[in-house]
C-alpha cells in the first residue's frame, strides 16, 4: 500500500512514531521539556572527604575533638531530597574528593549518602586526588589511578536507574569513556528550550581523556556545556592550576583550558573543588565567556566552616534574567555565607 493511500489516522500515527524514534537517538533533543522560563537549580557538593574520614582520621588531627562527621554528608543529601521541588533541582554535581583515603568504609558512607537521592535527583560525580591511589605508608594520595569509585558507583547504578533514562538517552554505553568506569562520563539535561551537556572529568585528566572530551563536546555542539572536575583553579585569585607534586600524570587546569575548555563555543561553565573558593571568567577561542567556579570547604581557618560544616553551593539559573545566582549554604548549620566569594551572580545569556 502506498503512503498516499493511507488513511489520515494512520498517517498521523506514523508521523508521531517517527518523532518518538527521532527523539530517542538525538542526544540533547531526547529530553522532555519543562516550562520555558522556569528557574532551575544545580547543587554543587564540594569535597566531602572530611565527612567520610574514618581510616586515619586526618580531619580530627587538624581539628581535635571534631569527631565523626558522616552526618554532615547525610544531612546534605537529605536536604537536597527535601528541597528538590521547592528549588526545582535539576542536578547535583560532586566536584571530587568524595572520600579521604579511597577506603571501603569511607565509600560506604558516600554510598549511603547518595542512596538518599538515587531515585529522586540525578547526580554526577568527579573523582578527586583523595579518591585514588592512596598509600597507607606515607598517607599520600594519587600514587596511581586505582580507585574504588567505580566499584561503589558503577555505570549500571545510573544506566539501570529509570531516573536517568531521559538524560542518558538510548546509547547509554557511549556516555562512559571506559566500560565499567565512572571516572569520565556525561549526562544530558533539558530545561525549557535549553539543552545541556554535563561532562565529568577525572583528576588531572590525561591527554587521551581530553581527546575523548573534545570529541564528545564537538559532537553535541547544540548543547550548552558544563564541565565538572576536581582540580582546575588554584588557591590564588583568578588563577588556574599548574605544576604540582602529585605522582599521577595528567593535565593541569591551565593545560585543560588551552587544550580543551577554551576550544569550544558551547562550554560556558567549569565547576571544581580541591582548593577553597575561587572564581575566574575567561573568553574562549570563539569569544564565548566561560565561568570557572571553585568551592572546597575542608581546609579553612574560619571556625564556622572548619572541615566543611556541611556547606554546599546552590546555583540557580534564571532564564528571564540571563543570570546564575550562586549561594553557599549549610544544611548542618542552617546558615548562608554572605561574603562576595560565597554569594555572587554570573551573567549568562539564556534568552
């Protein structure tokens, strides 16, 4: 039977079927739309190493009497779950140093914390230097890239979870650089008419990792892109990381900028941890502004935020204002940090 002889109802059915199939195979385009101008939030979890610090109790050595802090980790994810609808939380991004010494007991704490939101709010993880190659002899990290991250947060934790079906699409395996590994992977988000790619990179990403990342971002040039990684900015204001003493080989923040971040017009945001608060906005090769935002509250000299104290970042996107409002809040202390480095607004065109 020729198409021209089909009934109107059958033609409508075939057209709708075509649209459904097309949407499943087109990455960012496969996601359901929300209200066009509705604000939405990304929660950033800075280094939680102190909350999972049970092996050698490094946190207690820095702050005697502080005690076990795992409840701070649990309170963070419980608060996220409770405020999911109120804040319209689209994603949680952990910027690395999930654990202190890549130890089973510490990963179990992280596992328990994230199980709170496993079926409620999507999240993406970044591996930090404390999450790999720990040596019990010298108490130093990153002797190698061996890590328990993928044992506790294996790719199947996301690919088999219905919550991730719309943000992984039909080609789930393509989202992970290596089979069975969660060190480098990406998700899609759709908010209103905006399509996002969120890509997580390992600590000090290797050249082959950046080559993979370049390919992924280029293939999805229609997606506004966010990069999540651990070490990118330094402790000095507006400066990216350079040479360091870690034994694992890979690219510094400055090298990541030159080889990867600056090369793509669709990258607009880099989220990192590792070295306190920092902020840098730079112009990429194509003239696009890239906001590079860092937060880590483990090492700090202020009493109210020693060892982290549950502080996290609330990044609220306001499409109608073309801005991203950044706040720093602790569900543990029920307190906001209001200084300029903790509370600020980023200009970003969304209309």
